[in-house]
C-alpha cells in the first residue's frame, strides 16, 4: 500500500509490523526501534520513580498526527507516483517513453498550479486516523488470540514465537484495517489522479458519484490486489530490517541506534517497494477502472490486468513511478519518527487513565 503501509507502524507507536499499502515496509524497522527505546526509557525512569509511558488514546493521537504530517510533507511525491502508475491507462501510450519526474512536476505547476501537488491529501489525512486506530486495535486482538490459541503465553520473549505472532498478527491487522478504510484510499487515488479535467469536486462528491455510477461495491475496486500486497510487504520489510540491523550491530556495535534503525528501515523500505510495487501499481489502476465515466481498460481481473500491462507496456510498465516512490521512503520515515517522538514527549505529561 504505498507509504501508508510503510510508515504505519511508527504511526501506531511501534505496536505492529505493517504498510500501504504504497505502504510501509519501513515501519518494521521503526517499530522495533520504538519498542527498544520505550523499554529503555521505562527501565531508566522506573529507577527514578517516573513513568514516561503514554496511554492508548495519546499514543493513537501522536501516531495519527505524525502520520498525517509526514504524508502532507511527502504528498507531492505520492501524487507523482500515482500519476506515473496510471499513465498506461491513457490512450496515447507512445507518450509514456517521454515521461520523467521533472517534466511531470513542471506540467503540474504550469497547468494546475503548485497546490495541485496536494490533491487528495485531505482524504489521505482523513484515512490515516481511522486506519491507525483499526490497525492498533486489531493487532492487539489478533496477537492475544494467537498467543492463547497456540499456547504461546509461556514462550514470550523467544525469537521464533514472537516473530510468528508479530508476522501473522501484523498481516491480519493490516488486512483488517485496509478493508475497513479502503473506500477512503480509493477516493484519494481518484482525486490525486485527476489532471486538468475535474470530475470529482471533493471527497463527498466523489463518494456520491462513485456509488451512483458504479454501485456501492465500486468503492472496493482493487481491494483484492491491496490485500494480496499486505503479506509480502510485511515479510520483506521485517526480514530485511532484522537481517541488516543484526549484521550492522555485529560489525559496528558502537554506532548510533537511531542511525542504524533509520538506515536499515529505509533500505528495507526500498527492498519492499521494489518487490511489491507491481501489485501496488495494479491496485491503483483497478481503483480507477470506470472512473469519470470512462470505458473500462482491464476486464479480466487481477491476473488479466498483469498480463495486459506486460503485453502493452512490457515489464518496465509494472514499475512505472518507482523513482518518486523511492524518493519518499527516507524522508517519510524520518518525518514520522521525529514527529512521533516529539509528540510522545509532549503528551507523556498527560494522565493516561486508559
């Protein structure tokens, strides 16, 4: 799921190992780092009779704000990614070879204005808060269920047991959150994909128009591809992060934990983006099927969409827009991390009571 999936774990206070769906990937690294930092802070403060931990509501608030702020900062790159991903749906396929990031950015500024870089960002922010809440709640419920069902209560702390619970629980929570908030993601894609012609005048107009023209289930176009991308995204991000971090600390044990976590998290984000980007691209195109009254391009489902793209655009077509996706991984994680930690310190003085 693009960047949404990749910064979600930081947004959720380091409680689960998911992304964006375009989304993400880097979260596994940030989650592990935040868990370590919270544990160290707790142990240090316990010696002084203090409790720096924040409650669930404050944690969700800090995570939601951090995620929204990060997405606002990286919105131009996110929109460029979407525009490149859906270019193959245009009739003038010959123009695709001329596309470049700077040319498309210049076109947006000249034809739509600078504010157009943030098209669809409002619904992205609206999507982040419920997505975070569902993610957080579902992950805790799935984790407890798995531990009780598989009789793992006495094996907590063991690497194998913890990895399995986090992996499966995180994947199930990610699919649950993606399904619950998917219409917002679809509307955001359609708003961001609009160019000069404005068909959807806003969030509510988009919801109303889609339901009227495509039916209620039109709000769930591309959901299958989204759910299909959740599992591989977690597996790659988690395993790459853990492997890189272990190797780095073994070779350079004195390096800053912050820098190691951010560097390994960013690299795991790039690895996950590379592996799951074709699924994300297909998801975006399926979300735009029949949008704005246009004729359908892909009529044979997920597998048929893959075949159609490869046949008409080649294998490179599955990675259209990968560069702006890469460019937003590192700043996106950094912004989320810094914002979350700052808000966590500010909110730690508020009584939890939750």
